[in-house]
C-alpha cells in the first residue's frame, strides 16, 4: 500500500462528494470512493478507484478502510422509499463508523444537517443527531459539518424551484412562507471539508452561506433572476403536500415529504451563526439564469439509475 495519505470520499460520483473529491485531487491527494454506484459515469476516470460500501460485510468494509487517513462521509438518503429508508441509512452509517474505528482511520469529516435532534419526531433530523452522537463517542478525531441547503450545478431544490416558476403562473409556499434558509454553495462546503480534514481537533461547524432568505423571498428572488417573476401564494401545508404528490406522480419523483414541510416551517434550516461559505446564491442564480430550471432534476431517478452521471443544471 502507498505510504502517501489515503482519503476516502463516500459518493464521489454523486453531488457533494464529487466536489470534495475534486478538491482533494487538485491538492495531489490519493483518493478512493465508497459508493453504491461503482459503474456510474464520472469525471475522474481512473484517478479514483471505486469500491462498493459492503455494509453487509463489515469486516470487508474495515479492510477497505485500513491505512486511510481521512474519511469524508456524505452518505445519506433524503426520504423513505421502498428501495431505501432513513433507518437503513442510519444503521449503514453506524456500520461505516465502526469499520473506520476498527481500521484505524485517523479522522472523519461527516456531513450532517442544521439543528439535528434526537428528540424531534422528524426522522431526517433525528437520524442525523443519532449519527453525530455516535461519531462524537467513537473516539475518532472528527469534524461535523451542518449545512442547511446546498446549491450548485447538480442541485435539486434550487433547480426545481426554478423549474416550477418557469411552468406555473403562481408559486405556492407552505403557510406564510416566512421560515428561513441559509444556503451554501456546494464547493464552499467541499473546501471547508477538505480544510477540516487536515486538522485533528474535534469540531462542529454550521456550514452556511452568506445570504439568509425566507422561503417566500427565495422563490421570489429566483423568479426575478430567471425572468419568471410569479405571485407567491400561501397554501395550507396539507394542500401543499397533496399538490407535491400530484406533481411527483407526473415527474416520477418524490417532490416533497411531510417531514420536509414540517422541518422547513419549524425553521430547522436556519441557524444564528457567522457564514462559512462566500459564494452568494443570488449572484450564482444570475450567472446560471439561462439554464437553471430548464429541466426537472429527479432525486429518485438518480437513486434508481446507478450508471448515468449526475446532470448539470
């Protein structure tokens, strides 16, 4: 095995993992990936070796991690589906952490979420809290990153807001739409992850960008910037969920979940903290206004198709 430090990125052929992997390669680091999509088309060619997660073979997983300096973990699922569930993602990640401990991995950089809590009924935020606590008590040097919403060329939320704005005469928000978000550019998150991978102090960082929006303001600004300003209409959360289900059936995706609506409206994607990212969302949207939202981005399609590269918006 090479004496050079080895960096493992989970999901390096996906979204945030791709940006972390690219930054590591740019620094001349040796990078491998653990993924459920070893055959996915990727921009790295042979520069990154891909191995399956092998969650059902923890001994083999530990062997994959032996000699690794830093593990960057982006593995997660956004919603429950017959093919995958939050509970499985939690258990799989616990298996990954334990394999890393047995393999002697020196440090883990873990991507979490703003405002995780083991006391919340929201499975997404509860699962993230369980994993944070497991990592904290593992004895492994770690950095926990807590982003709210990511944006970038392969993003889902910002692109699909633009997609709806391009196609419908009005844009509906759940309730009054005054709950807040602090989006961060995906490459700013990657830069932070790589920076913290070089350290050994245990830290938890709110990984948020320089702009704060209410959900109503976010939709309004995106509409203006892509040349599709629309009236922003409040709808009852239950109706918004039903409409999301209808839209999901048309595009073959899970557009929104009840937990996501409740999390948004509970202000869980907002924290009072200095910004870490420097890329301004409104400037980024302005730069990509001609292409943003032209095509719908399906989270479910990405989960089912394990060969195609993630499309850019």
